[in-house]
């Protein structure tokens, strides 16, 4: 028998597009390894790297949506589902960075996009195909990383931490509370031969005490707003915070962070936003 992959079948009443967007934003915090739209409409099948992350997602969805949607746990007996469902993924280029699965990695160095990050899609969320990842990568390239250590909060697959050292950061630390996510990130760190420059740590970012020059937080709008003071304290004087994972309808996120940091810019892709802040020197 193949490996049983933990998943959720989530029913969205009436295929409400606004509810659908909010649902995707909430799910991002739990870094699903895949999301499939079912043929019968109004239902998503969401896969997770581990059962603990699925259970945490169920609890969070219950708090956020109550009876407005129904989530049913299911175990999918198919060890090849991820490879088959994601094999058609191709490389994504954002400015100077190309995020590629192993089967579509560029064979030669592109002078326009010289940084290539190899991500194994079946190992975890964060392939570059989500708008928030692309927004983070774009914002990251607008910062001079050469003298800054980078902290990637909720690192998932490790894509942002790996990209940061590729763009010139001397080192990066990826933190996540999920051991499955860190296992995924560790595999991708090895794939990219950056073991000496990217460190991984299992912890809640609220436990961290040392600040970094550049902090990356691709989280949810609710978490960004709630933990704005903690996130600001992790930024060194003169350093930057890049935040994404929130929708244009979540208008209180940027002001919450702006109470502690200077807003330097906002970008968007479709309904998703990113914001770059700086801590006064």
C-alpha cells in the first residue's frame, strides 16, 4: 500500500469567490503541498505534508469561517499524487530569479535572470507559482542584501531563504513550526548546495530574540496584523521587513505594521498585496 497523504475536502457553498479568496489566504498559513479543484465544483481538495498541519488547519478554518464552509479530513492512498499533479509545473522567472522544479531547471546561466533556485514541488509549498511568493521575490530584489542576514519566517519550502543568498545575502535563516516543512526546506537547501549559508530552525518566530537586517514574512493577514509588534522587533535599525500573504480587502494589515515601521512601498498581483517597511536607524 502506498503512503497515505493527509488532505481536506473543503466545500465552499455557492462557489462564493470572496469566500474562496479568504479561504486560500487562511490556508496559506499551513503551507499545503497541493490544492486541487474538484470536478463537481464548489469543493477543494487540499493536501498537507503532515497530519499535524492538517489538524491545525481544521481548527483555524473553524474559527475563521464557522458554518460558512465544511472541511472533511481524508487520507489519499497514492504515493505518486504529488509527482503527477505537479509534474506539469514549469519554471517561473521573477526579475533576476528563476524558481524551477528539477525537471525544468535552465541548463545555462541566463545573464538577465542569473539566480536559479531549484525547488522540489512534491516536498512542500512554495514553488513560485503563488502570487505572494512572486511578490516577495520581487520586493526582495529591491533591497541591497549584501550586508544583511536574512530571516525567513514561515519558510515552508525554503524558497525565499535560498533566493536571498543567491541574490547576495551572506546568510539566511528559515524558521517554521512544522517539522515537515523544515524537512522539505532541508532537501531544497541540499539541492541548491547552500548548506553553508542557509540555516533552518524549528520554532515559533515569537520566541526569537535577535534581530535581522532583512525579515521576510509571507504569512496571513490576520497573523501579520496581530503580531505586528513582534515582527517589528525582529528588524534591525535601518533594516527591512517584507510582508505578504494578505488580500487587498484586508486594509488594516499595512497600518498595523506602519505603527512600528516606515512604509516604503506596496505592490500587488491580482488581489494579493505585499508591503516593504523599514525600521528607522
